[in-house]
């Protein structure tokens, strides 16, 4: 979907002046993260790629910026009463951390099934955590109820001028580091990040393309721009941008200043997480990897451009990351599962191991089954999980087994 500018910059509720003021507010209190060239990702995608490493913030996401700007804006009475926020994780940790630094009581409402690591990290900063609802929409309802009951200030994750201005400071840094960029690619949930960055980037360099990326499974901003109901098709790894509605403040800014909103599917987000870890040696959560996923999904669109990818966060559950890495290796044919039907006699298992060893294959797991009805009474089923260099190497190993008379089938597909 392509969105053309429909309003001049001065009609937006937040301008470059507010974003520059926010930069002064967060100076020396928030990490001035690097914008670094990524030549290996450039070779992979065909674009000249730079990465803005917001996963290096203290709470490992860009949310530190807007949260601090909002908290500093409170008057003495508001700060004494305290704040409340709803978040699936990153906004929660940022609000909790900076509230603790500033001596402001903080309550955070998180969806019931929020990743355990994000709940623990938020509590570790001293915030009171309330688990409520299936998603952010339900969590927001509960947060608003508690705010009214206790007289707390609501710190919205994206639909707030201070939050938008704080997030926009990223573009000031990116364009100071790489002024001749053609394009910035920004993950999009409710729109606070892309709104602030579009305002700053287009004010400094009007020709710059600002591209947003939504998860196809949760495409609120994409649908809102098209005037359609939000679309939710299932769970997404990009839970940090899985919001049910675009912001009232952010939507008109995005409509006016953002060139395009792209959709990326779950396998492509997985590929992006694996590429950032394996190629770039940096950890990205699903939402943080969405910008690279856009380049992987449509390389022709970005080929030849000078592009900065916003790596917005690195708060991913370690078990989920391990699963994604293994799935990525399976897609590449570097880990595969095989099933052999063998005669049940001494030495056969050793023969199989020797054949695979001579082929340069590493055996990770072995399961020996004798009681399966589909196996001959004098036979056995042998399940092997093996590690290879790539798909071609795996096919060579299978060919060696078959040449010795073994019937080999693959238990799992290699994926796309």
C-alpha cells in the first residue's frame, strides 16, 4: 500500500521543535545508540543497509526515549501520585525503569500471557505489575480503570505527544550519522515510533522515504490507512507491534508523511531474526526484526537504495529464540530428521553411523524403535536427527545411505 502526503508538516500536532527539545531532555540519560553499516546484510538483500541499534538501550528497546520524555513532563503532584501504563513488555520496562530513577511510583498492566521474562524484568525495576486481559486492548481497559480509581497518570505506549516526540529523536541521530540515506524502515504497531520519526526525518530531509512495516497477522495501521477494519489472523512473533488499533494522534501523521506500509508474514520475521543473529551477531525480538523482514520479503523494492533499518528491540524469550534458530537451520537444510528401516542385527547402527561420519555429517540424536507395527518383526525403525552444511550436503548423505541399501525418508520438511 502506498500513502502519499496529504498535509503539510506544520499541520501535525508535533513538530521538529518538540522532537529537538525531547533530544535535550533525554541527553545523557538514554543511550545514544550507533547507526552502523551492515555489509553482510547488504550482500543478502541488495540494498546498502545500515542498522540503528535500539536493542542496545538499557531496557533493550527504543521505548526508553518516549517514556523518559513523558515522565519528565509530569508536574510535582502528578509525579507524587504516580503513573500507570499498559504494555506487552518493552513500554512496561521503560516506564518502570525511568519511573524508578525519577522516584515516581509506577503500575504496569500487562496481558495475562505476556512472556515471563518481560514480567520479571518489569517487576525488577520496582513497578507493580497487574496481569489482565488477553491483549493490549483489554489491558488498556483495566489500566484506565485503575488510573481513575487511584488518580494515576496514564502513560500511553504510543498515542501521546511526549511519547511521539521522544521516539522521533531516533531520526535525528540516524540522519546525523548517515545524512545521505534514501529510506528508513520502521516497525509499526500503534504508530508512535513511525509518527515521530516521520516528522523529524521529513522535516530534515523531505525527499526521504519513510517505510512502515506491520506484521501480516496484526495489521492495524495498514487497515486504518485503507479505511478498513483491523485484521487479526493469528499469533505473531512481533508481539511488540501487535496492537488492535492505530493511534488517534498517530494515524493522521502516518497518512500524511509515510510513503508505504508493508506487511510481512511470520516465516519472513523468523528469517529476519535468524539473519540478524547469524549474520549480524545481534539479537532482535520479532518486532525489532520486522524492518529487515521487509527487505527479505521485497528485495526488488529496496535494491540499490541506501536504507536504515530500525532494530527496535531485543527482548525475546530465550526459549523462543532457540526454537526460531533451530527452525531456521531446518529451513536451510542444516538440521534434518531422517527415518530408516533397518534389519535388527548387531553392527547395523554402527554401519549407519560410519556412513554418515564419512559423509561429514554430525549425528545429533538417535531413536531406535522395535515395537512399531509398520516395521518388520525382525526389523527396527531408526530415527536420526543430523547436522549438515546445507541442503546439498544433506542430499549427498542421503544418497550414500540409499546406495548401501537403506530406505530413507525425511520425517520433517525443510520448509521454504
